[in-house]
């Protein structure tokens, strides 16, 4: 996804969904949860899987979702470039984003994780696909980017089948088999 706005990311996701011939399980990590919440209304979508992700309600902007929770330590380390895109320095990736992966993997994540337009977090959803879909949520209990308590609240709100993993913000990197099990369960429902 281009990470330039909610609309741009939703459009990119919908192009991929439209190209599929069968049912689709949408998986969203972090900001991607907001994207699948908006993009997941198609009849082609069988289920939504949220991985340490935001799950806004209709009309909510991601920027407002954590206001009732402690600010996770990684958020304070975000940097903005001259164009208004946010990124994490490599030391913060290792300490706050992917603290449970090998140093070489953390360096690779730091080098390849695309920056996101800060303004995207102010874009409000107009629908909440999770209201009409089967939902799965992977809570990362050692997340330092989204408060695990907020992740648990999202999972309850969307009435998800919940899997809690003792991982950083990237369980798909540190516990890929466990994440795959959840995605397979969603696909086989």
C-alpha cells in the first residue's frame, strides 16, 4: 500500500481483492487494521484478521483511538520527514517495534518499513466492515507501538476470535507459524 492516505490504501487493497476469483481473508497489521476496516465490505471478503492492529468504528480516525490508554514507548520515537511522513529510527525498531526478533531482522525491518503520511491517521473511516464479517484478532502482549490493552479492547469491540501472543508489534515475524494458524482458521471457516 502507498501509505499516503486511508483512501489510497483502501483503493490499493480493493484492487487486489477485485482481482481475486474466490473468497478473500483480509489481514491487517497495525495501520492495516484501519485499512481492512474500511476496505473489507465486499461480498468477496470471508473474514478479517487484525494483527496487533487498529480497529476503528465507523467515523473514527486512527489518531483518536488510543487517547484513553497510556502512550506506548515506541510512539514517542516516531520522526517526521519534511513531507510529513512518519518513520521509526533503526534503534527504535530494535527496541520498540521488533524487540523480539534477531538483530539482523530488526535492521531489515528498519530499512524496508515504509514511512506513513502523518495525515493518514486523521482520516476517518466511513464504514466498519467488522460489523458484518467474521473477525479474528491477534493481540501482541508485549507490543510497544499499540498498547496491548487497546488491542484487547479492539478485539472485544469487534467480537473477534482472539489469539494472544507474547510478542512485539510484529508477531508475523517473531511467531509466523502462530499467525499463519489464525489466518488458516479464518480461511477454513
